[in-house]
């Protein structure tokens, strides 16, 4: 599902926030329990996006996620 369904739906698109990216993945799946694409596939792609975003910001992943979700990264 990652290669055949998710990748074509996100390639070439820009997402300003992790939450917007995750919302797009949930909409793409369209089920309450993520059974169409698979929760593990969705999670893996979401985490890859988070990691790429943290690299682009020059931050460790935990600090980048803390900024997104308002946590303390000390």
C-alpha cells in the first residue's frame, strides 16, 4: 500500500505541518480503523515525514515533535 497507494497520493505535494500530512493520510484511507491502507503503513509513512521534517529543520526528531505537539523537549 505504501508504494502503490500512499506514495502516488503524496508525491509532489507539500504539507506545511505534520498534522496536515496525517490528516491527508487518514482521509486517503477513509476508514475509522485505518483498515483500507493499514495502520502500520500509515504510521510508517507519517514517521518518515516527521523524520524528514526534523532533518530539514536541523533538529533532533524528539525536539521537532515537541514543537509540533507542544511538549517539553528538555
